[in-house]
């Protein structure tokens, strides 16, 4: 390995320093104290010079083996970011232009006992601009991002993380560096490059079969024969095959039938069963004499994307069957966890993914404007049952299709599919993010006469290249060309449908920042909601780390600078203003904190309303629409400390939305909505058996902790994996029954209870905006903290009903069992799970309790 310390110097040699590999220029400068935190205040703009320069990495190394004894020696880069010339002992051995590719350069004739390796980078910004200039025949939009993103231009001309040139939730840091492992490989005869295991269930034989594919570099000039033994002890399965490798890139595909007498446990998504994997050993013994042993895991699961006619509806279904069972996908969208990939450690990934699973998610979409994630990311998803909808890295743009570009993309797709296809967590390949919609809806104002050129490019890139490679390399999971798409209907219409947002087909992306988000009628009755969401600000403790006192106001230059979405800060207040009084206090810092809190309450409540609508629509067809089978809100995580759609802040702290997600994605959930004066209750279940339950409805006046009336409806049947209507009553009847009630003076809470301690979260339904609520009074909230084993117990007390009670312990890392809740009882116990050592004293000193009436 050539990991470790390298020399790094700027273009003119004025800056020279030690740098770690894997790493990038920005983090090297930061570690040496030559720059401040790039995320601090306005540094994203101040440090633009770093990305504009051309940097060189170099080092000397001794060859740890006798070079004369080896037939072939390669210099291998698992990931290089992005445009570079590679020299060994002053001889150019290769060039790179794709961050997502693996590069192997033959250095057999160049390597010595002591070597000098140099990686000369070219600024990604200047390279992209130059590629765009060279593409003279026609322009490829968009040229530049909107001004509020403070980004760089022509990102579509470089195979690099698209959002590193800026996005509407992220900064512009087009990095340079060696971002993954780099090593020297030496071998004789043959060498294993890729190894994958994919499961198939053979229906005719009622038997599981594994397809094992091994791809070799064979250096001998004649074929090599040998034996391969596959052993899976737990499944009493062992098979030996005679094989022959051809010179060059040789591949062996083996089919291993699993012993029929062994009970195979399938891999299931989170909440639907276990994530069983079996240890497997594959041994290659070739005539050349030495053997290769490969230890891996075998997982058994099938995936189908079902698109078929639905009775009573035009169009087609769009849902996933895992192991033959229809599964409602609950989750979010994943973006890169940092602008600087070398800072994304195993622990970073584990914390964020575990937080997704802890919020009852079973799926994430790896969005096409970031990176194909690290191996560890998919390993963790395999282990905790998070299904992955995997985009290829193309987003919100049109792309060139000249020969060099296509060759680079083909190598990228081939490498990524071979690298990733053994992961059971990946259930879908998707060609791009929003590019079908971009052409269909003419985002870039392309004149009608020129449209054909761009359609031809689209087909060339995603259908003729990406899709064909995926289909030849991986038959074990479905492929769609874009998201949103109409799926098979898009294919029928020549891969670009007239309206990719048609709710009768495929998936939809939906955003609406002007209508009242509590009103469910504005949401599409879609087959699958793969993107939707609302912005909020991260908590003050997160912002504080990258700002100074003068920034702590909602209208400061800093607050405007961090908001990369046009009018985003205004939209958040407008949405909050529909239902809450906006902060009017005179203390600017308190007002800023109150505003942050309100944006988080608003985001949580809006996303809850929309997600509950999607979950409740899974079993119904109304006017031809419905059968919604997925809700993936935008977005799970943050790339830096800024306002965004995320439910997890940069660093992993849970926003109120993430606590709400834990409830609105619960396996059993009652949902209420109002339609023409009638209150409808639905029971939503992801459980595998029908449940006989009691619906408990409690009505409070805002002014009292004593309920004014309760209703228990017993014997409610909620069918397995469905959403069913369980009760309805006109609101006037509810108010009548509860005597002291008006819409403005009362609030409804409700839950489902079953035998064996089965209990849904308690849900709430507001009969009016909270700014109009009558009888709500400011409460005295208090909390006592004690330690219990590895957790901390917070006992909360209130003197009055408190909406949206938020516990915040500043920058102490950890999460609560519940947060942002409506407190209708005197006492509530909340558990704090620390992610690092802390103490009762620290927690007491850091704690702030806020509820809606604390906003002045």
C-alpha cells in the first residue's frame, strides 16, 4: 500500500507540505494549520483559490520485493479525484479523468528498487470549463448553477461528484486528491480483480442457487487450468469445479446449488425479518501452483419491481417485492456526508445509517449527484437491513456523449456494478436523477428544433451505455433509466415520457413551498414518492461552531450566505406563519433561536402530514390514483452546517423531523385526516399478521391536562401490510360529544393498542392552527436527570398542555427516545442515549427545554 505520508505542492511551488493519502488538498491544508475550517462562516468562497490551483502529490518508496521475480507489476488507484497525470520515475504511466473509476497502470518496465511517484492534478474547475469550450457543436445545459448556490460552472463535463461544484443544500468545494486506497500489485500467472456473489431462486427446482463471478488478469501466454472449491459450512454446501482461464482478462462464472436439505434463511429489510448472511470460502488452485482464498458472505434474497395493471385504475403499479413479499419502502434520500470524503469514516457512516434504522426506515436512495458510497456503507446496510435504491452519478443536467466521455462512463459503470452487485441491500439501479423530467418539462428552455439532439444523447448515455452494461453484468435486480420516471410507460414512449410526474405510473418527486402543508389535498396520490420535503435550520449548537456572534440572526449576511435555495429562508417563515405566531422578540439571539426552533417544528409537522398521507394511501384507489408503496423524503443527512431538507444535522444530531419520522414510519400507526368536515381514522400496518386492536381517542381542551372526553373503539381489525379505514365521525359530532369543545379550544390525540403490549405511537390531530388556539397557556416545564446503566433518564413535568416540547443538550452527542412531542400529561419520561461519555451534571447544564409558547 502507498497509503500514508506524501508531499503536496501547489502549482507554482509556493505552498509545500506533508499530506495524508487517502485525502484531499483541503484537509491537508487544514491539518497543517494553513487554512481555517473550510466550513467556517464564508470560507467556502474565501478558499476558492484552492480548487483553482493545480496541485501535485509525490513520494518516494522502496519496492518491498525483488522486481525481477514478477511477471507483472501494477500501480492501482481505487479512487483518484479527478483529472491527473501519473508519473513513475519521470515516465508518464497513465492519466485519469473519472473520480468514480478504478485505475490500474502497468509499471512492470518502469519500476526500480527506489521509486519516485508523482500525481499531477489539474483543477477540476478549469478542466470542466475547457471540456465545455471544446464541445463546439452545441451547448450542454445547464452552464452554471443559480447565483445563490455560489458554485462553479460546467460540472456536467467532468466525471466527478456533481454536488462538489455546489448544490441547493451544499457548498462548492471541487476537491483534488487521492481519495481512496493506492497500492502496488505484483503477480505471476494470474490475479483476481473482482469477485461477486449473487443469489437466484430457481422456481422449477424450488432451490437457491448462487452465481459466483471471478474476473482475473491472466499474464501467462497460454490458458491456465485449475480447480475452484466453494464451501458454505452452515448450509452443508460444498462444490468443486474444473475451470480454465484464458490469457488477458479472464472470467469464471460458477453456479452453486444450495443443498436442498438445508433451511436457508433469507435476507430481509429492517422490520420484516433477519439480515442473515452465510460465511463462504472460495479457494482457487490453478496449475501455476499458488492458491487464492476468498472469504465472503452469501446472502439470499430476491427482488422484483412490480409494474402491472391495477383494477379500477389506469396505469401500472410500481412497488418492490422482496422474497416474494410486497414491501412498503419507508425512508429517505442519502447525500454525501461531507464535502471532503476522507473525513467520512466508518463511524460517521454507522451513526447516520443506524439513525435511519432507529427511525424505522427500511430504505434509502443513494442520490445521483454525490458519490457511489464506500464499501463500508453498503456493508452496514446489508447488516442492518436498509434497502438501497442506487442512482448512477448523473443529476439535474444534460451530459455530453462524445467518445472519450462515453468510454470513461462505461469503465465507471462496469467497475461500480462489479464492485457493488454482491450487496443484498441494493435493490435497484437507476440511471440518473431527474434528467428524464428535465428534458420532458424543458427545464433548460431548449428550442423545439434542437430537442432531438438532446434526446439522442439521453438514449445514447442511459439506454445504450449505462443500461446495457448493467443488464449484461447483473441480472439479479431491476434497472430504471431515471427518477422520477413512468417506468414501463416511459420505455414505451421512447424512454422519455410526456409527463414523468404522472401519478398513475412509476415514482414522483414533489415539492410545494407555497401551499399550506397541513392540507393533504395538495399532495399527489402517487404510486411511489421518491422525493419530497421541506427545509429547516439546524440547531443553534450546530450553527454556533461555524459562525460568530454577529451572524446570529435570521437576516444576517451569514444566514443569507448559508441558504443556497432561492428564497428558502422566506419560504420557511411563510410555511410556519400559516399555523404559528412568528418570533417578535427584541433580543436578536433569542429571536434567532426561536426561529430555528419554529422552522424545525414546521418541517417536522409538514413532512409528517405528507408521509402519513402516502402511507394511508397504500391500499386504496381513489379516482384511479393511489396504491402508494414508497415514501422516501428528501433528505436524510447534511453535508455541512446550513439550512436544508435534512432530518439529521451535519455531525448526526437528530432534528425534530427525525424524531417525528420514528413515529410516522412506525410499523403500526393510526392516521387521521379531515375531509369535508368528517374526521377519518386509518390503521396503517407493516406487520405480517392481521391485528385486532382498540383505537383510543382522547380529546383535551388546550387549557387543561384533564381530558374532556375519550372514546375507545374495540375490535378494530387492521390487516397485515395495509392501510384500512377504521373509524369516522363528523367533527361537529366530536365537538358536540365533548361539550366544552370548539375547533379552537380542543385538540385530539389517538393511538392503537393491542394484546401482548402492542402499542402504536400516540398521534395528534389539530382542529385549528395553533396561532388561533384558545386556552393555550405558557407552561412551567422542568426536568430531572438521572443515570441508568448506559443511558440517562429525563423526567419531564408540565403545568399545562405543551405543544412541540423540545429537549436540546447542545453539542453533547446522542439522541433522545422521543422529542418535539405534544405533552398532554403532567409527567413524561424520556431516555437519552449518549454517543460519547457524558454525565448527569453535563446534561443538566446543557439542557434547554422549549415548547411552542416559549417563542416570544
